[in-house]
């Protein structure tokens, strides 16, 4: 942005009562990320880009989320909810520090893009004191209407204060504004509260700017980009829009997605080249998938790193802390958690691997369970490279199995197995010849007697 500095102020002091939730509105998620984090992610980044988030009192969690998403964010508390202009002034200290462009955005519009912030700043460079983001609303009810004269923005009229004629206008205020830093504070501090709600409306900035003989203008964007979230239904709509975007971006980047409408991604999902996602794959936050990996149908991944050419699923569940090495295979009905699988490991069927490190090339048979929890604490299992764990074995952690060891199927391993050791640890089987027939005959007789 041609060297201009910026301060972005994100308003997030609202209660969000219409969400009918005990959680503050902006902490609800779209594509695995809070509404607030989406907005903060789109806001200008890097040198010369300051960020302030205005939160309500008792909203420590919102402040924490702001600094988690953007460690450079300063948070300010709006003690009383007296309107959007009043909320901006909670960050007065940051405004007073000065910036070329002062941007205002709402924490509940998660679909806004970085490009739109950049577009909105352009008129300031051309001399405008204020640029407002507008959109054509299918149903403008409730939005502030943008009243224009040629390329000039004359006023924003809140729905409640608009005349029937003004309500006909479909060009609406998205809530995102860019102020020239030289006049921003003076403009916002001049805003009064002479309106039907008795609130300090940020939208009145337009008339203040005009009265000062300065210019205000509109930059238009699509309605989808500025949808505000007030209800769970709107949250679900935003999710659908975001998923469509993420799928398109993945397809554009060369990911094969067999049935895109059935695949769900997170905003932070990363892909290498030639990755394939089969039907009904759900990818939660913190997942990276390297070159050539295939995620087969009906798999669910969260906080997992998938190595090159690995194969996952169908029906696999990879939980947080899973790392799958190059060429490794995780098959159907396998669950992993805090599990590091080195290159070439095979865990093909019906298995739970938790708090475990598996060395390269080890083979874990069907039905193997790492018994990681003793009812009080979690314990670790370490399986050496090239080990073979026979089907239906229980590995009772903490336990180590040496490299190259061979565990017979059905074993219950409760102590360390040395490298290259062979273990068959089963209860002796007693075989009683002919007893099955006697058992059946007895039951048949008992049934007859009833
Ligand atoms: C606002 C705009 C309206 C616009 C619409 C777009 C004003 C006066 N109106 O109306 O023109 O069409 O958004 O969605 O700006 N907030 C605070 N503190 C406050 C009041 C609000 O932090 O005291 C925050 C809210 O949490 C929210 C944002 O500001 O993130 C907007 O407030 P909201 O009450 O939703 O305004 P709208 O009535 O939707
Ligand atoms: Mg709103």
C-alpha cells in the first residue's frame, strides 16, 4: 500500500444475544477458526500495520483470542455499549498515536478479504477523508443506507431513522470504513447521538466529514463478503460460503477433490502438490497434507501432519498431535492421537494408537490397541523401527517394543520387549474334543423341557 501506515480497529464488544449462546459471538467458528480470527487475518499485516480490538467488559476470552490470532493486537475495553462510534473511541489512545489510514471493521464479518481492505484504502491516498465499504443488499432491511450524489457519499441513514424513500435504497453500509488519519479522531469525536436509539453512530462520520468540507466516498463489494453474523443460521450460511471458497482455492492449487461439496476444509489447511481428497473428508484446524498423499473417503483429521505419499483411510480418525511419515499407511477404522508414525509405517485396520512413537517401517496388525490410559494418567508407547505387532495385541503403556521385535497376535504386552525379540504371550488354550456337540444337545433338551 505504497508505504502508508495503518491502524485497524476491530469492534467486538457486542454480546451477540441472538446467537443464543453463552459464548461471545465473535468466538464462534467458521471453517475451524473464530469469526474474530478471520477478520484479524484479513486486516493489514506487517510493518506499519497496527491493530486494535475493542472488546466488552468481562470478555477476557475475546481479548485472548485476539492476541492468539494476532500477537501484535492491542486490546481495549468498551465499558458501556453506547454505539459504534463510542466503541471506536475506546481505542482512542491507539488512534492518537497516529497512522496514515485508520480502518474500522466489525468482528462478526468473517468473510471479508485482505484485498477489500486494500481497495478501501485507495481513495484515501487520492485525497478522500473517508471511504465506506458498500454492497447491494438483496434485502436491505436493518442496514444503514448509503445516500450518494455522483461519486460522493452524502450520508448514511440507519434503517430506524430512514424515510420510506431512503428505505428504497439498496446500497448498504457494510460497516467497514477507512478514515484519513489526519482527521479521523476529530471526525469521530464530533459525532453526537441525536438519533432514534440515542447511540453514537459511526455512520454519522459521513455527515461530519462533509460539514468539514472534506470528501467521503463508497467502495462496493459483494454481499457475500460482508455478511454479518448475528444468528446460528447466518453462521451456517457463512460456513457454506467459506467452504465453497476454500474448496475452490484448493482445486485452483491443484488438489484433486473428487466430490468437493462433500469435503470440509479449515481456513489453515495446507496442501502439497498432487494431493487427493476422496468423498466426505472432514479436515479440522491445523492439518497439513504433503505431496502425493491420498485421504480416502470418510476420514476425519484434526491437527495432523500428513507426509508425502501417505495414505489415510477410508474411515480413519486422526486426532491432534498426529504426524504421519512419508509413504506411511493408515487404514480403515484406525484412530490416532499424539502419535508419531515414521516413514513407511503401516497401521491398516481397526486400531487405536495414542501417545505413541512408531519407528520407520513398523507394521501394526489389525485390532492393536495402545492402552495409554490407566484411569488416572496417560502413558507412552514406543515401538521401534521395523517391529511387527501381531493382530489383536494390547500394548499396555508405558511400554517399549524394540526395533525389529515380533509380537505374536493376541499378545498383552506389559513390559519392555528387547530389540529383535520374539513374543508369544497368550493364555494356554484348552481344547475339549466333542464338547461342542454335548453343549448344543444340552441346550436343545433344556429348550424342549420349557
Ligand atoms: C451497523 C451499522 C449499519 C450497517 C451494519 C452492517 C452503525 C451505527 N450501523 O449496524 O449502518 O449497515 O452495521 O452490518 O454503525 N459494537 C460495539 N460497541 C457498541 C456497538 C456496536 O463494539 O457500542 C460492535 C458490535 O459488536 C458489532 C459492530 O460494532 O461488531 C456493529 O454493531 P451492531 O450493533 O451489529 O450494528 P448494526 O445495527 O448491525
Ligand atoms: Mg450487526
